[in-house]
């Protein structure tokens, strides 16, 4: 039953205060920008983070406007935000930064805001709903057949929040013009800094109209802010409709390519739980190509969240480049790193591209310009996954797509609600696996299948730990990738560690699309063989002094590639055996030695890497406490110079030092056979803390007279300090 609404603020005189000129030249019937309230603004009362002397909010509405809110809200929540309020952008933004409020740059002076997120932060509203309506004066619409309600807005929703615009003619019952909800927009929506134009049909004979902005069924579900409202004969220039155009599979243009791609994006599916649940469809397809773990970053770069994970897959670069650090997508460098579907459309516009999903931020922020971009909305993720699957089946059965993406959400949602260690999570994995099987069967059932070359890719954006993810835990970082198609060998013939950033170059190789080195992609095509000397070594030794590790994460070794050497001055028998000097090991063997210290963000290293880790070495017996030092040098073979003028040294580096009383000195040294040594790079704890995260290093030096050969050494000498990992070393004489 709807709660009764009581007027909190009402003025009987109809006065148009704070008039703004619309950008369009159409006649203005009425307008309001709320700036006339500047003289009524007051300082904070229950807010805490806003400066006490900042005059920035009021419940007093402009003349002729009213605010009505549910009786049950009385005395609940933060005073400043109890129902529709009026505030300066500065005051509103200061209430909570980093949640998109600062994005509302179209607003100025004073704005109107229904802020249920901040309202919920005080006075224990509990399960009380935020329900409030902001209503304009009556505007004259006599003789009009249609008018447009134009306004600027910043809108966010999660959960059950409902927002709407109602219009009442001549005091009659409100007529709803549109509704924002999970049913109409999706489960998480950010519509920020938009100019909205709402077309309103005026009934014959109507004399006046009142416009209402309604928030219902809201709790801690974000906010709705508006400014610069006007009623006009036409839409304001640059305005968009309140609801997006709904596309269908029939809008998809006919494809042109015999090479085709199906990418299935499976949110939040743990690799270990897949083995436990059984995934007959994924496993069968994976056996024809590559299928295995694909580790993602830890919090040293970005959290193990959906925003960064999907962005890694769609842009081909890691978060330190695309800059999506959480699910807000704030800071995304979209122009520099667009999604691979949009970039493909730019390279080859005749491609027929299709996406379907239910997680709205992907459509709002990441995926830009496929030919058809479906937003599925429903009561739960099982329903929306069925909608996405059915839409994709329709496309495969009746149309000719070239590049498809299908997003399935059920597993992630089940993990968040019931836990990733629950039987329900395993059942969700089986449900999604069945849908994947339907999609693959539909590909193979196409009448034109024998004349087509299909690449099938599936992957997850992150794992889960318990009821969530976002942290550095192994089960949150352990994603996975499946890829099968022309040119991709089976895992039985090539076993490598693929990454989320490899999806884009794999798709482009298959479609024959050029990759510009200027894009700075971090990935390689799945199936490519390694040229890294470290990957010639089998790092399979198990734990000695370390705690037991999760299954299937590789091991370590003291062995080195052919002609490489190591000089260890670390005291024999000291510390942790696995880390007593430079060692080769899998990245995940290293990462799980101690999570939460940034090891997991060596994302550009893969397969076998070289690690010098005095921090872990010291964890047995505290040798550094007795003045012992980790001291180890790793050296390449001699490289002939062949009368070259210079030497280039390239490698991937993940280096960390702290400045907390323990020494650490690192250097890269080029040694020539004529006795000349040159230090190419140094770092020292004496100079302060340093953390070079997953960095591509390029060092150069000139060849001294008389030198015929060169070799390069990575030397680390430290107490209980940081660590250094390197990968893919290459020494080139040029």
C-alpha cells in the first residue's frame, strides 16, 4: 500500500523564479533553476564531512513549488536530505565524494536533489523507504497539443528505487510520462550530467499542467538531482529522451565476414568451483582449444571488481592504462582505450556487431557502439540471463552476425547473495554452463556453418571469495579463459597462462583487423608461443618452507635457462628455501606466498618469472634480524655484439622497496668482455619507498671500444625489505 504523502513546503502564489533561457529557440512556457533560493541556504546539521560554515542547503522550495514526502520519513535519516532538498553543487558534492555527484557540471547555483543514499546515513532509517515528490507550479498549456519538459539531471540507481516524471492537467490525476527502475533501465544505472527532454501530449481543452519528479521505493539506492528546468514547445538542443531507444535482434545489419566471433562473458565464476560443479559444455569446447586459469590484478593496481575486470577484457590493457579502478568507471580513459567492439566498428564498419547483457554500467560506460546493444531487465539474473541467451539464439538462428558478445550474470549474483561456497553457487555454474552449450549448439546449427570460421571465447571478469570479491585473495584473482578456433592449439599441445587482455588481440587476429602498436595493448593472441627464456624452464618444485599452496598454481625451481648464471651470497641454509636468492617460479606460486603486498599486480609477467624476494626469505628464522643479507645476482648469457654501436635491454619489472629501517639496493649492470661495466639502473631504500608496478623497462648503453660481447646482471642486496620480479628479458645489440 502506498504511503500517504503530506505537504512539507507549499506556496500558493505562482511565481516563476530563477528563469533560465533554454538552449533551443522554441517558446518558453515556464522555467526554474532554483537559484532564487540562495538567500535561504543554511549550514549543515547532521552531515559531518561538509565544512560547518558552508551555507549550502534548504528545504524551502521556490514560490509555487511543493515538496511532499511520506509521513514515515519524519525524523528519520539525515536532516539535509529528508525528501527533495535544494543545495549548491559544492554542498551536495562534499556530502560524499567519489560517487558521481561531482559529474553534474551542467548544474550551477542551486539544484534540486532527492538524495536517499546520504539520507540513509543517519538516524537509523532502517528499512524505512524514501518517498518524496517535487511538484512545479501550474504552467499554462492552453492551445498546445504537445510540450517538452526539459531539464538537466544527474541520476543513479541501484536496487528497487523507482523514479518518474508525472504530469497533472487542470488539477486532475497525475499521468506518468516515464519510469526509471530496474525493470526499465537495469540493476545499476548511472545517467549523469544529461539534458533530458520529456515529450508531453496535452489533452484537448487542457488549460494548465503541473510537473512532478517522483522518487519511490528508495532506501540506500543513490540519488536524483535536477537543475535548469523549462517547459518549451520543443526539445532543448542537445537533449536526449528520458529512456533509451529499445533495439531488437531484427535491427542487426547483415554480416560480411566468414570469420566470426562469439564471446561469452561469464561474471564472477570461480575456476576451482567450476571443477567442483562440473561444466560439461565449457569443458568439451575447451578441450578443442585453450582453457585454463587467467589471473587478474590485485589491489596494488585495482580491486578484483567487475569494472576493472570487464575493462581488461574489452580494452586489451590493464587498469593502470584504462584507469577503471572500480565499478563506478570514474576516470575511464575511453577515448584512448575504447572497447574492442567499438574499435572494430571504426576499422571495419561493415562488420555486424551485437551485444546483450543486464549489468547496465557495461552499456553505459564501457561498450559504446555495436550495431545492436541490448539491455536486458528482469526480476533476477536467472531471468535476464535467459533473455540474453534467447536474444543471442535468435541472432544466430535468423541473422548473420560477425562479432557477438553475450554476458551472463547468474553466477556472480548467486555468489553475492548465497555465497560462492554454497551448493547454490555450484548450481548457478551448471545453469550458465547449459546456456553456453545452447549458444555453441546454435553456432554449429547454422545453415552456413560449414562456410564460416568461428572463434569462440569465454572468460570471467573475476573470481569470488565467500560472498564477494574486490580483495587480493587467490580465489578472487583466479579468473579463467577459454578460446577455440582456427590457429589455436589445444592445451594438451601448448600450455601457457593467458590473461584477460589477450582477448582483444585474439579477436582481431581472427577477424583480420590490424593492431596499431600506438594503442599500447598489453595482450598477445591466445595460442601464441613464448619467446621468453624463463619459460624454457620447468618450475615444478613444491613447497619446502612455505605453507601449503592451492592446487594447480605451479611451483618453483633453482634451475636456470641455458647459459644463464646466478651468484648467491645469501647465507647458505638461511631463511625460506624457496626464496634464498633469485628463483624461477610461477607468478601465482609467488603471489600466494603472501597476499596483500602487491605481488599479484605483476600482471604483465606470465608463465615462469624470476623472483628475488628478501621479504619472504626472511620469514623463517628472521635472518635479517641477525644482520644477514639477501644477496643474489642473476645474469644472462654472453650476447655477441657483431660491431653494434649500442645495446638495448628490455624486460618486465615489478619492483618494491620500503624505507622502514631495512636496507635494499638493486641494480641492472651491463658487463662487456673487455672489462667495462656500466650500471644501467639503480634503486635504494636509502632514497625512500619505491613501487614500480608491472613496468616495461627499456635500458640502453653505448658499446665501448674493443668490446665483442655483453651480458646483463640483475643484482639485489637487501634485508627484510621488499622484492623484485622480472620477466621476458631481452638483450639486443644494435
